[in-house]
């Protein structure tokens, strides 16, 4: 499968699952309170496929424009309703029931995130340990005195086991704190505490990767340039490379580590390289031509060979994190709550100008992240799905007319004034909400295009 098609399929699966889950929340709540559902549509526009099922003859449709979906319910405002069906019309329901139906969509997204996190925490996943690489020059990490190979034990007093836990805590703290204490285990097995300045993250408007801004990078052990395995039908196999070969030079350039080998290969897509290797004590010269592959819109070289490390490096860098079913559920609920609250805080700061609008991502960026996470493995892909589901849930609860949160706002006003909001007010609200969403989509597409060309 080509790179573009792979990313497109990964994005389509994420989008399809999120739309179906969100709309199914509305559907189940409507059926539960007795409202008749006329159509369940994945996508907008003309139905490409449709079938009717159930006692009410609900139409289940797949429509032409895939970015979204809807549940159409029996409603006097949208067509004539038979007298015997009036009690099943959405607009005739008490306001509490209407609120329940509307809120059920975002609630389904949050529930999906909880279930995904719960399954992942219970099943367990292999993740990187929080071991720091050499800090970038003139970065906050360098100023704090962080050193290559130090392991982070606690961030602001909270224990961390994985790189992702460390990243999340730093990002959270950067929203409200100027500095944070890191408890570390250095290479001399001493526990030290260093204070890291976080202000650079906010000063940048949260643009780019927060850890990169801080000068933090993952530790990469030095591995000898020895071939571990060779993929079938690869450039390495065509060149005659074998397991156990030690690469000495490429085009006369000494190769001292596996990182050196990868660097040369990546920058040489489609080029012919002369590779000197040591095989069973004898020096040999091979000719290899790295295949050109797409890497996030950039062409790089790849030969299809992996490093031999005996498993020591993997054991040093990786940790398997697993929880019992009850503690996994508690952690899943906490993870969903924390990310929901943080998303809401960032949206608020985007409105006030503290966070750059360039952080808004459109379908191209989301598809890119979907493809990247899918390549990393199922657990990464499911975590990405959970995160996007949370974002969709939060976005839909914003009090913007046309979104679920806007409808909830209308119903809240109805409760306060003891009467429904006028049709004219709702029409004006719909127009304002639609204009806001179009503006938001324009920002997202602009940011996507800008990222494509500027990297």
C-alpha cells in the first residue's frame, strides 16, 4: 500500500469510528426516550448506500460527503407529523429529554475514550522509559543542567514511568507554571533534583513540539553498526548484506555507530553507495542503492536492514506498563478527564490570544498523525483515536449554535425563561454558528497547507 493511501485509510477509519460512535449516542438516547429516528447517516449529502431496518423503518445511510454525520428524528419543524405519532416527535419532548438526546453524542465520544484507555491500560503496552538524551545547546534543559542518560523519576513531585507520562505532565504544568522540579537518576546512580524553566512553551504560543522547545529529547544509546536482519526483496538483500556484517565505511566515510549508518542512508535515496563491511574477519565492498520512500512528505533513503543489539538496548529503553482491571478503569477515567480539561483550557487561551491559532489542525494534519500512529502500532493508533474522540466531544459541547453545545444552551435558556427560544433567534444563532465554523475550517485548512509547504 502506498504511503498516501495508507495515511488516507488510517484517517478514514478514525473518522468513521468517531462519527458512528457520536451519532449512535444520539440514536440510542432518542430511542430510549421514545423519539422516532427517521435516518442515521454517516456523511452528508446524497446517500450512496441506504437500507431500512427495525420496527420504525429507520434508514441507515452512507452519504457522499464523509466529514461528519447526523441522526434525523421525527420533528414537526421539519415536516408534517401524523397525529398518532406526535408523542414521538422530538420537538414535543420535555426539555430534559431533548437535552439528554443532544448531550448523548459528546458523551459517547468520552465513553469511547474511557473504554479505549481502559483496555490499553489493562492489556498493557510497551513504552519508552523517560531517559533523557543530551539537551539541545542553549535550551532550558541545558540551562537546568540536565545530562545525557539521566532518567526522570518525578515531574513536580508526581512519579512517572514512561516518556509519554513525563511529556504529558510537563505540558500540563507549562500551562500554569514558570518552573518545575525534575527528580532524576543520573548515570552515577545518584538522585538529583533540577529546576526546568517552562516559560519558553507559553512564549512561543504553544507552537511546535513543547519538549523540543525545552530542549528535551529521547536518549539514544550508541549501537555498533552491525546488521541484525535483512528484509526480503530489500535494497540490503539485493546488495548482498547479511546478518552479522559490520559496516566500516560508506563512500570512504567512517561509520562508527548505527546512527551514522542510518544518517547516510536516509540522505541518499536512489543513490549508489559503496559500503565496506567486515564479514567473518574479512573486509568486503558491496554496492547498495537505498530505496526512496516517503516520510511525511519528504523523500528519504531506506535499505531494509535492522540493527543487531542482542536485546540489551530494547530492555534498557523500553518498559511494559500494565494495570489491573479496576485500577486501569480509574486511570482511564483520570486520563480522559485530564485531557478534556486541558483541551478546554487551551481553547480558552486560544480565544484570549495566549495560544496561537496556528495550533488548529485540519483533516490533512489529522490524517498525517493517524498514519504515523498506525505505523507505530495498534496501541499508538488506539491512543490517537481516544485523543481525537476527546477533542471531538469537547468541541461539540462548546456553546456555539449549530453544535450540540449550542442546542444545550438554547434548552438552558428555555428552562430559565420557561418558554422555548424563538425561531428567529435560533435562525440568527445558526447563521452565526455556521459562520464561525466556516472561519474555523478556513484556519484549519490554512494551517494544514502551511505545514505541508513549510514542514
